[in-house]
C-alpha cells in the first residue's frame, strides 16, 4: 500500500491575509508541522496531514482536481470559481464544508465621490472594474442590468482615476482603502469569510474519518475562542437573576457553600466573552468572589 495516499493534503494560502490564521488554527487542532526547504509544503509531524502553500486563487482548482483533499480559502474566491465554472457550463468539483470565522470582508460596488448613485439602475451602461468578473456578472444578471465588467487583476481602486471604469467592484473590510481613493461603497454583493472546502472525489473511509476529526477539532477551537469559565458566590435567592446575566451560558452548576445555608457557588461556561460590565452587573445582583477563566479545549 502507498502510505502517502493515506495522508490528507490541505491547500493553504502561502503569503497573505489568510496564512497566519489558517496555520494557527490547524496548530490549535493539535497539528505540528515543519516547512520543506523550498517553503512550499508543511509536513505534519504528529498527524498524517500536510499543508500545501499556494496562491489563494489556486486553492479551489487544486481541491477540485483532487490534488488536495481540503482547502482553506475565502468564500469570495470559492464563489468566484464556482460561478466561472457555471458560466463556462461546467461544475467545480468541491463542496464547502465549514466556516472559519476569520478573513471577514465583503465584495461591494463602490462609486467615485462625484458619480451619482441612486440604486442598481445607476450602473446601467457603465464599466465596472473588478477581479471578480464571475460574481459581478451574476449580480448584474440577477438585477437585469446591462453593464460591462472590466477585468483588473489588482489595484482595482485606481481604475476610475485612470479613466478605465466608472465604478469598481472589490473586497472591502474597514473601508479605509476606498476612502483613501475617494470611493464610496454603494452596493454589497457578497459577505465573505474563510471556509474549508473539500474535494468531491471520494476520500475513502480512513481519510474521511480524519477529515471529520479535523472538522470536529476546528469546531472545538472556534467554540472556545470566546468562551470563558466563570465561578462566583451568590445568595441563593439571586440565582434566577444571575442566570439571566450570564452571557451565552447553558445550565450552570450550582453548589452549596459549606457553613452557609443561603449562599451558593455557581460555575458556568459562557459561550461569549465576559466583559467588566457583566461582572459589575453580577456583583450588583449580589455575586461575590467572581473568577473568570479562559477555556482551552472543548469537545461537545
Ligand atoms: P495571493 O498572493 O494568495 O493571490 P491575494 O493578494 O489574492 O493573495 P490577500 O490580499 O492576502 O489575497 O487576501 C486573501 C483573502 O483575504 C481574500 O480573498 C479575502 O477572502 C480575505 N480578505 C479579508 N479582508 C480583506 C480585504 N480588506 N481585502 C482583501 N481581502 C480580504
Ligand atoms: Zn489571490
């Protein structure tokens, strides 16, 4: 048997906004990696998982062609590839299986400050510069607008200044780049975050079990990220009010306090961050000896 076949290959962005988050998340799932000399592969030392470091735009194709079993990439890139394939009459051979809650951004149309915009009709018979021709074409078609997408591979925001387009369609997160270029966001096409995609090629039981395990661990890592374990003492009579104040917690553990009939200890996992305001409100409700601890791992 060829054992290399039993290793999972995950395509990850080589250098860019998603790189650190992707590798960090996999490391928090327990994976230890060493980089190859040419910096193109990270070999898993303690799990049969290797990371292929590539350009983000190549990730859906690598997963589709079954070169990699999984990929971590922005939904914007996934949807663009899916629509390009669809517009060519073919189908991307991958499926989206998990959202990772980082790399948040949106694909939006933006207008130069001096160009009037009064709803999608204002785009009629204009040129729109973008790297996302598939997504833009889909949006124009759905809104029955006749406009011309102009492909730019980068620096889309300077297209209006160069006289190459009337509007642009690009990724936005804070909006700082748009403002710096005198552009205003006018329509949102897609909300995006990093996702895990899997090849549609059958993986076999052993590999699929490993993929399921990674996804379960990723889920655990994401769940604990903002989770806190909170411990406090309180009068028994304040229990109902305190439960209301505990953010995102399920059934708390309630214990008697030795030597005190009317005071109890309450322990709870809160699935949201616990802010100072929450602690102050709990204290005002009668809680004392408040302790908030980070949660390292969680397996539901
Ligand atoms: P590559 O060299 O891999 O092609 P790139 O320049 O296309 O890199 P990055 O700028 O690193 O890509 O962005 C990678 C992904 O990060 C985007 O596809 C998107 O999903 C996400 N992202 C989050 N915020 C932003 C933003 N403000 N601008 C661009 N991308 C963002
Ligand atoms: Zn790219």
